[in-house]
């Protein structure tokens, strides 16, 4: 009996010791601040979603209605929100953000706040509600739904005075009560000053950061849709990229400043701020046509599949979400050419990234933090990542392929819940007994949620990636190499 007790004791001690060894050589790295919230992490995983600009401008060939365009001109003959949603789904969009009200002040839902709304149009004899119809189509087909409500309102007589702000907040309240949950809410920042303003036809200046009481507006949004990401104003959870041409800078930090001037500084917005105190990942908004609204004169200017590919690489491929706008035409449809190009683009992306040629290769790292953080985690699915020991200034990964393999695209992903770390990296391949650098024009700087590097095709038996961080040890989620466009 004594012998058994001793044996039991010994094996217990052994088990405890091996536990301690595992823990000590497998400890989680310190987090690097700032960090994303769970909501921001989920938002960054969406990668691509759509904008729809539709309203009085559509029927009057305008981009910025003055605020006096007659409501009766809104007359779509064949409006079908399900056609929009099914097209967007086939184009790989995860959600849609709709212009419930643009700068002209016209409301596309039957609001109690103003007569300048869809009730006073021929559409469904005044019984229509485009916001509601799109919301329903999104729910039916599994797309997330978001709204754009322009703070600048060129129709309202009270604009620039106290009364308007109450009306604006009431509009948010109505929308959120009726159409929640929303995944994103857009406080657009544009304001040209002049407008109809109930017939005054003048220029009105406001100090946006104070006038709209964005904190209150955000609270109304979050009361009904606590998950909603916020664009614009003084309270964003994501940042504008600073241009509307569809590109994020190659060096792309999720960290930024909450200072209102910085939030409106295109130069800083393009790259983010490595020392910024807030987590504010970038969103690239761009239209599939030159304009945001539909103009028949732009029917021949719809972005081609190649142009859409470039937009994708310069947004999602550079650690930013892509918000791609689809103008709906006068019939109330996404035009055939726009849908054909968008769907073909999505199919191209799917085939480009269908087969990770590194799968099945042997992965070796110059450092790991132990069992839970193995180098091979970068090729796995699920909740795991590779992390190196503290103080490793150059982290190295080498993939040894089963046979020489052709590739031309690399995809890297950092473990963002641990903070953004990598500031630069380099990539070499091994072929015919030599190591050579890959040839690319893309600067190999930050990674973030996703970084895509296209390079001259190589046939390699090994691939080597060296990474340097700004702060803390490397924490890499995934690595993929592909032969795109094959
Ligand atoms: C801008 C607006 O002025 C454009 O009309 C468009 O809505 C774009 C997305 O945002 O600020």
C-alpha cells in the first residue's frame, strides 16, 4: 500500500512539473497597445461590403442636390431590393450601407421628422419605404445592414441652428428603432456650406465637432445597435482612409489619434499613426463608377475586373476594409454591367486564393514560445498563432515544400487581438540551390489584419520570411502563398 502511495505521489509530482515546464516555455506574449475591441475585430474580418447611393440625385443626374429638388421626381419604375442584395452577395459583399438621407435632405423612409420624404413620391403611391425594403432583403439573404445619414442637410430651414440637431437625432432614433441591428453607421463629414435651407438659399457655417453633438448621436445608435461600427464625427470606431479613389497606403497602422483635426487630415489618415493611442482601423470607400450616384453618362466607365482587383489589393491587401459603392439606376436596379464586373471580380478572387501551396510543407522558425505557439500554426485553421520569444529582433519562418512549386502571391495575417506589431518584413525563395529575394513593387512594411504581396512568379522549394516588429515579439496568425491568375 505504502509503495502505491509513494508511486502515486511521484507521478503527481511529475505531472505537476511537466505542467510547469509547459507553462513556462509556452507563455502568452504581453499585449501591445492600443488593442481592438471585440466589435472592431469582428468588423475587420468583414473585409468587403457595399455602399448604395440612391435618392433624388439619381433621378436628377446630380451628386449633391441643393435641397429643393421636388420629391415627386423620385420615381423608380422597377425597384427591387432583392436584386441588389443577391447581386452584392454574388460579388462577395458581407453587408450593405445605404444612404437613408444624402446632403439634399430627402429621406428614403417614411419619417415623421420632415415632409421631404418618400411618402410624397409616386413610388408605391407614397406607401414605399426603401430603407425598410432593403433591410428586409438583407435579413432574408443574410447580409449585414448599415445606414448613412448625412448630418449636412441642405433642405432644412433650421440647419445651422439648434432645432436641426434635435431633428437629426430624432431621425437617428427613428432609423435605429425601426431597422436595428445595424453593423455600421455613417456620419458623413462633407459640408459645402450652401443650400436651399427652406428657401433661404445661403451659405451656413457650422463647427461640426461641436454642432452635431456626435456623442449623443452615437449613444442613440448604440442603445439600439450596440455592435454598430461608427464612421465619422468625433466618436468613430474606424477611420476614413482620407481619399475616395480606393487606396490605402502600403504602410498601414490600425493605431490613430482621436483628435478631430487628425481625423480630418488626409495625409495622416492614409497610413495611420504608429504611436496613435486609439485603435482605429481604416475603411477605403470608393465607387464602382466615377460618381456615387447613377449617371447614364458613366455607363461606359464602370470599373473593370482588373481595376477592382487593384482596389482590393490596395485596400484589403493593405490592412483596410473595402466599402465599394454601387449606384442604383432610375429603374431601381444595379445595372447589368456593374453586377457582371463585380461578380466576375469576386470569382477571380476566389480562384486566386483557393489553394495555399504552403499547405503540407514543413515549417521551421528560429524561435517560438513553446507548444501553444508553434510555427506550423500559421498554416492551421482556427484559434491559434505563432509567437516568438521576447527580445527576438528578427523572427524567421522557413517553409520547405514537398516539391518545387510555382507561386506569385503571398498573404500574411497578424494576430490583431494582441496588437499590431510588424513594421517590416522581407521574403526570399530557394531555387536551384540559391536564396533569392522575391521581386515586387509592393513595399514590405506593415501587415495588420491582412497583407497581400504580388510578385514575379517563382518556382521554389523553400520560402523564407523575416519579420521585424516595432514593439513586442511577432504574433502571426496565417501565411499563405498562391499561384494567382493561373
Ligand atoms: C462624401 C459625400 O459628399 C459623397 O456624396 C458621398 O456620399 C461620399 C461617400 O461621401 O463625403
